[in-house]
C-alpha cells in the first residue's frame, strides 16, 4: 500500500497524484446530465457565431490547436501569437466578441487563424465558454488543445526546447490526458498604469515581478476540482477577504474529446476525472504556469471600461471595490517580490514541475 502525505491541504500518494474519489451513483448521474446540458447549450450557441475567416481545412490531423475568446486585445495580440507559434500551436480558433480596436481585423489576416465573430453577451455565454466549447466539439476532437485567455502565456520547464507536440506525446506516454497550470500574476515594480507602453509588444518588459508564495489549495465537491488561491492579487486587492480572491489553477492543455467540457472558465472540467491531473504548486507531474499579463499600463482604463460593461463576473457589483482599487493605481511591488527570469526560477520555488517530470 502506498504511503501518503499531505501537501497544501491535499492528500497525495507517493506518485504525487490525488486519488479521484468515487462519487455516489446519484452524484455521478447528476454530473453526467450537467455535462450533457453544457454540451447542448454550446451546440445551440453556434447560431450566435458569424464566420469571418474559416481556414480549418488546413488543420493537420496531429496539429496543436488553440481556442480563445477575445475582445479588444490588439495591444497584446502580436506577442500572444508569437509566443504560441513558438510553442508549436499550428492553428488558432478564435471568437471575437465585439472588438473595436483592430483585434478582429488583425486576426482575420493571419493565415493560421480561423475566426468567428459575435456581438452576443459574453456573460450569458458562460463567459465565452459556450462558443469555445462548440468549436472544440467540431474541431478539437483527438487533438491536444490549448485553451487560454489573451492575457495568459503558457510556459513549462523546458518550454524553450520542448514544443507542445512533443509535450503531448510525452503526456500520452504517461497516460496524462490534461496538464494543469498555475495562473501567475506578473506586475510592474511601480504604480499600475504609470509605466510606458511597451514599444515592442513585449509585455514581460514592463511586467517584471511575481509572488512566489503563499499559495493554498483544496479540492471541492462534487467535481473534485482544485481551488488554488493566494499570490499577488490576493495580497493587494483581497487581503481583508481572501476567500473572494481569484482562482489561480487552470487546465489549459488537454487531449480533447468531444464529450469533454469546461465548467468554470478553464478552472474545472467534466468528466470529473480530468480535474485530478493537477494538484497545484508542488505537483511532481508535468505541469506549467500561465503568465498572467493583466497588469499592462492600460489596465486602469480597461478596468473602468469593464466595470461599466459588467460582463466579467456573475455578480459584478461585488467587485466594484476591486475595480476601484485598480483605478487608484496601487503599487503591487513588495519587498518579497521576485523578478521573473524564466521557468528555472519557477521550478526552484516549485510553482511548476521540473524537466525531469516532463521527460
């Protein structure tokens, strides 16, 4: 019998994996119907999408696909595309939600992008998940797929050398259907919004630091999904109410099956077994980090716009204070802040797994 230990409030076996809990027959039944309802509403949402550029016939049978919903992300779009092309993404399937800053026009010109547009409500589409899930059902089956927001840059130990296609093969060999990641907030070393806009579209030139700790994790029922909190946003914006701080764990890299679906952003999935492929910081299996580039100099004006739109939270009124704090341009830098210098330091702090885990 394997010995067990407790890490960050999670019980793990000697192989470093949380053992999935067997749900009751009734719970399993309800989760199956929940998954079917989510897939059905995604199927219905296809009528909200207008095709702008369909290049899906160029998708290779073993190509790495990326799915995303975007709105007004022109300032970070060039770097986003460069980053994921370098990692080995061969085709981008993107939904543009009423952009008016050139995002849609720029994406439509890219030969490796298929683009759909909609003016429908981001909030009532489960924050874009309905649209993305429909595209995953239609095009993602059998592919290793990346699902991210425009301000999330996936990295992992060895990502400069190991491309996503090779990583997918290694995960296949390990029987690991999904790879988790910590969403790591990057921030400047001065007041928010005070930095000059990067002239070379490199967000990491102005977003230079991160919090190495503390992070805490626990599992939630009935999905068995992980809930990681902590880090810079909690320290700066939710110190008085840490339970309301953002969820920082995601499952952005998945060998897709048309029966899969995300439940809450990319934080949790159905079937529930997929949620157990990530145990948070300290996990010894292949896992990565999503460098979160939210706090570019434009964050102050963007936050004011998003507060007025009220599309990003189930109950936007509860987050009015959060937007107000961003508008006050706080300095997120702290004496314990660490400068981001690549994935090697993240391995040292056990925020991602080592190259040995991937190899």
